[in-house]
């Protein structure tokens, strides 16, 4: 049985001045799924995220979350960027509670939740540390925990591991899958890394060069949970070949 759509886009389009950045786009994301978007730089991936997050208004189209119109509305998704944007003079605990700090007074319940989630996901010993004392992977974990405690069903992750070295990146991908499985959130994930998109996702959306549009919506049938062994699985290799052809060899 198909899961009901948590997020739906219909005919969403965006231009800047005379440049069409995002062609009319339709999209449905099932609750609890993990969907990646791959495409060349400048194809409108981040523009699409900003429209979903309510930071940009589309010229045309509709965006709904759980059946509610959210065009131009903010505060209904968790949004994480490639840069961790941690506040350097705040501790790990204070950075995790930053969303509450920006909107209201931080409560003891907020702090207790920050401590609990940090301990659960491997940073319990670093709650009093400051960002400068953390590795790149640890900083990204803190940024993701800050996103999780917004308690939004939909998380938008815009190349969160793009600046990490290959080994740390793989560790973070495995960590993210564990957190996603335990939390039950819905994830929409932007990446330029085809291997990453396949390793993480249930579906991979491939976008064209500007004006961006979805040229393929590919199901990923690789079983979960996933280990690094799938990187050489024939299904993985075939799916990667298909995506690379779409990105660099034209539509099929």
C-alpha cells in the first residue's frame, strides 16, 4: 500500500529577473521516506528547498504539507545547510537548543532534551564543549540534532556532508540512517554525490540543468538496513550508471 503524501508540490516554478531557475515541478513525498535530489550546480535544488521552507515564494504552483497550503509560511520544516552555522561562543548544549533560544526562553525541558539526544547519538561527553573543540563530523551531528529538536516531521538537508572528507562522510551517512530509522522523520536530501544518494535513499530525483526540472524519479530497491557492502552490489552499480547517464549523457 502506498503511504500518504506528507509533502506535495504542484506546478511550482521560480524565476529570478528574466532567468527561469525552476521549471514547473510536481512532487509528492511519502511520510517516513528518505528522498534524495541530485543535479548539476545551479539547477534549482536549493531554490526548491527555500520554496518548501517558505523563504521564497514561487511565481506559480502550490505547496502543501499534510494537506495544508504552506506557500510563504515558515516554521513548518527542519532545515539544515552544508555549513553547520554553530554559534562559536555557545556550548554544544546551547547550540542544540538554539531554535528555542531564538523564538522563546529556553526551558529546563529543552535542556533535558538536548542532553538526552546528545547522549543517545554519541556526543554526551561533549555537551559543555565549544564548536572549536569539535571535529567536522561532530559539528555536523550537533547541527543535525539542532534540526531534530524542532520536532518537524519533514527535514530538508541541503548537502550537509559536502564539506567532509570521504571517511567522515561515510561515517556520517551511516549515522544519519540510524537516526532517521529511529526518529521516523521524513527526509528530503540534496547532494551532488551519486553514491551518497543511493546509499541513503528510497528514491532519487534527478534534475536537469537550469531551468531545473525533474527528469527522473528512480526507486531504490536495495534492502535496509544498509552496510558498505551495498556499494558493490549489482543493483547499486546499475542504479549509479543510470543516474550518471541522466546527469552527463542526456535523458533516456
